[in-house]
C-alpha cells in the first residue's frame, strides 16, 4: 500500500500559507502534494494535476470552498474526486453543508497530525479499491483492452471536451472480415488467438493518453482519437489496416502453419457543437463500416 500512496496525489486548497505548509509537512512523506490558494485556482489545478484527493478549506476570499466543491461535483471530469473539507473547530454547520454538497469527510483546525493522516489514508484506500473494481469491470478479459463500458465512459468525456474546446474528434469502427468463417474453419480457440493478436495492433495505434482502443463487442473494435482531424485519422486507419493485413498468425493445430486476416474500417470525424448527439457520431462510423464491408472488405470508408 505504501508504494501506491507514494504515487497518489493530493491537492490542498487554503488561502492561509501556514495551513498549506503544515498540511504539506504532515502528508508529503507519503503523497505528492499540490497546493492552491483559492477556489478559482483549485479548479484550474484539478484539470492540470488530476489529484486523487482534495483537501479544501471552506472559508476563502472570492470563490469559497463550498462553491468550488459544487463546481467540481457538477463536472463529469472531476465529480469522482473525493473532497475532504477543512473547517474550523466545532463548525458543525460547515461539516453538514460540506457533506450535503458531496464532501466525503472533514478535518478540523488546528490540525491533529495523526487524525489528518488517518482520514487521508482511509480515503486513499477507498480510491484504490474503487479503481480496482472499475478496472475489473472495464477491461475485456480476452484481449485485456478496454471494453464497451469503458469506451462509453471515456467517449462521453472526450465528446464534451471536444465541444467545449472546439477541437476535432475522430472515431474508427473496425470489424474483422469473415470472422464467422474463420471460427468455423479453425475453431473458436484459434479465433481467440486472432482477436488477441490484432487487439495489440489497435492498442499500439492509440498512443496518446487521451486515445482509446476498445473491444466494442464480438469481432468489433473501436479506436477513439480526440483532437484528431479526418486527414490524420485516415493515416492511422490505413496504418492499422495494412498492419493487420501483413500480420501472420500461427495456427494452434500446427505451429508451422500460419493464417492471415483483414479488417474493414469506418471512420467518422467532426468538431462537435454543444448539444450535438454523440450517438449520431458513432452511428455514422458504424454506417461507414457497413459500406466498407459491402464494398469488398479490407478497406476504409469515410465521408468524402
């Protein structure tokens, strides 16, 4: 657990320099500490540093800790981050209001070192447990890549971000050509080998932290490319298509024999506006995939 804690990040928000220094001294041996002196600065630091836990003073000039907490919980990208409120001794009203706004705990001033460490440790453990559970539910067991549930969650966030920042976003819908015939000919275990082999190609194509390659279902896969216009998306799609076509997959029944496979790809790309339906974007890529498969397979189709 110590190794995990050393990598965990805490954002401390307080307008009093002495409080920031004291909490930093209490916690810095086990956690990476970031600080902010106002609610406004805290909201910016959260986006930049992506903390695992926030300690938030409630009384600050300008935007209060309560206001900052409200904004954090209203944003899908930050709503999951646990917030411990910092309050004055015997401030029951602050504690109640903090809990009602979504805080997970509180620490009181003046700080008791042991209590601060204990409360932070408990919530860091909860964060790690939640991540473990989420990982178990978000990873495809065969290919060890993100599954449809994981894709839907990531896509929802990136779609909103693209609309907010007026940035392009692209999506590749990929399908294995004649997969049923492949399974019927070589058997389902060999089909699993095929899917695991090409999944590695898809994941290598999703190189940036915001990119995501996922198994959508069966022999269908998706590659999400935020901040990527159509021209660049097509370059990536062609690289994937050609790499899969060139891949030689050993047969389980005879290690000296190899087989090959091809894929079809539908590509959708746009710069969404606020309120644009994300479902229509995915449906467009699915439609282009259908066209690619019905036009001879082993090809890429997109809106020209």
